[in-house]
C-alpha cells in the first residue's frame, strides 16, 4: 500500500469524524463535545506551548480554550475544517494571553516600584504612591479582589476563578476592565497630586 495514500485516508477520515463531532457538539451534544476535547486537547496544548513558550502558561491556555469551546463550538458553521477553526480559536486565545501577560507585567512593575519607594525611606506620600493607592481605592471591591489575587498573589485566571467562584473568562474580563480603568485614570490624571 502507498504510505501517502494511507496518510491521506487517515487524515480524511479524521477530518470527517471531526466535522461530524463538531456539528453534533454545536447542536448541544455533550458526548460529541467531550469526544472533540479528548481528540484535540493535545493539539490545543502543543499549539499553546509553541505560541507561549511556557508549559504552565500552555496548560492554563488549554484549560481556558476548553472551557470557552463549550460556547464557541455553537458558532462552528463548517465553513472550514474543524481543525482550522480550532487553530484560530487557540491562536486568538494565545494573543489574548500574551496581552494579559504584558499588562500584568506592567502592573507588577508598578506595584514593585511602589514597594521600592516605600522601602527606600522616601516619603510614603510620594505622588506616585499616592496615585497608586488612590487608583486602587477607586476600584470596585470585585476588581480590587481580582487584582490582588492575580497581580499580587500570582494566581492564574483559573485559580483566581476558583477562589472567587467565577469562570476564568470572568476573571479575564475583570483584569481587562482593570487595565482599562487604570489607563483612563492615568490619562485623565496627569497631575497625580491631589
């Protein structure tokens, strides 16, 4: 038998099975959805690892993608192969994760700078420190709690979600909202003096 032909046949059979499972999952079939996750979890994780470069980040990404697929699969229309559609979902999730990571690093640096100012014997009423405290106090308790768990305690969105009783996507939304509000505060409050 021609090895190329066998490979093509296997790929075609898998694609047909994927399309059938995806169609049934989009219609609400939980068993089909479970089978899709089982078939593609490795692919989701590997792509996440290649895109993010860190096994822990890739595991978090795979978990987020799997959770979000429960609703996203309803939007699968079969206009492309399921694997192509899934690659787009994972790629977009990885882009979002990189953006969140960059924002988290910026905020972590801001917290570290504030701590350094306090530890360096400077006046704790220094303008930057006051601005940071004012900004954090101006947040809703929900955003403040989320920021503390994710930024100060270093929990992943999934871990913070467990602590807060929320879905990881809700934690992600809160962190996005936090970044937007802090940016607005910084832009509208150029003179941080009270």
